């Protein structure tokens, strides 16, 4: 048996096409302004991809570049300026921020109506209660991928490896809303391997290359690999790998996302969808 490799790029194009189709109904184009502090090459590539897709769709798209030495006050000042700009509907902040900056304080400073990353406490609380919220883009993309394979998750056992605010916790909340039974593991969990073997749906987002081995996976399970780690090649350069040992998992799982080309494109497409949703809400468009 060889697992189906889920092409996130195809699914992402479908999401982007649905966003594009709705733009003519708006009185103005949605506005996205991404804040990036630092010189990390991977972050710059990722932010440029967000801005590129936004512009291709017809959004107003800006990138606010700050140096790695940027202080928390400088970043908060940038957020405050974007909060009051009426043409800006979404303010994603590229993580990680410089070590001297308190990420939670920055997230708390973003207008919740413009929190298209879904990381403000208000949106996190709404998600946990099952009410309308701007949902973190990576978990939202993961759920769309999962449901492209298994449309009804009722009664499925889902295991989420990692308990971060960005992926693990919102992913668990989304799966619970889909009536799955959810187990979350983290760095202090005992017998993670055993727990994973019982998962119909397995999502890993910890950034540890090769963590999930083939013998961790239940036969025909759906495996979503959120991990992205840059590792050096033997002959120089770098490449991106996931949390899942793909060469092993592909012979056990029923379907699996590759890295790259799986979750990443869906994350960016869902950011566009969230920005459209934020724009419609701010423009009081209900249908």
C-alpha cells in the first residue's frame, strides 16, 4: 500500500479562486499589511509569498519591514498605526518575533476585527466556544485538507502532536467542532508513539524532523505534516523537511501531506480567505 500524497497547492488554488470570485461584490478591495521584523530568510520568503498572492487576487498588500533590532514599542507602534487605517482589513505578524519582544502583547494589540492570523485572545476564545471567529490559518488549512479526504469526522480519533497557540490548540478545537475525539500530546506526554498508533487522523506541528516514524501510524490513517524545518544538505544549501518520516509513513498511511507542497500553500490561501472575511465584516456585508 502506498499513501495518497495530498497536493495542498491544488486545494489552495480552489480556496483562492473562491476568494477572487467574491471580490467584485465588495465596494473596495481588501487590504492586508504584513509586519516582519528581522532578517530570517525563510520568513522573508514566506511573507513575500503572502504579499504576492494577495496582489494577484487584487488585494491592497503591504509589507512592513522592521530590523531584527526592532523593539517591542516599535512593533506595537506599527500595529497601532495599521489598526486605525480604514483600508487595512488584516494585520498578520510574521512569527517568530525577536526574542526581546513579548509575542502575546503584540497579538493582544491587534484589533480583533483585523486579526487574520486568529491569534488574539478574543478570537481564540470564540473558537474554543464554537462561535464565529477568525481562525488561525494553518489549522484551518489543515482541517480543509483533512475534510478533502474524510468529509465527515464524526467519531474519528484525532491525535494532535504539539500544543502551541498557533497550531496545536486551535487544531484540537476545530477537530472537536467536527465531532472527532481528540487527544493532544506535547513534550511531556508519555507513550506518544502508542497514542499516535490509535489515530485515524494524525496532525504533527512541532518542527522536529523525522519525529513521526512509520510504526507510529495506524494503517490507512490521514497524516497531516505541519512541521517545516530547514536542514543542511550534505553538498551545501538547505531544504525543508517535515515532522513525518515520509519514506516510512507513505507505506502505512492512507493519505499524507508532503513537505513542502502540503499545508504551506493552504495556510497562505486561508490567510486570503480570512482577510476577505474580515473585510466583509468591517464593511457590514452579510451575504
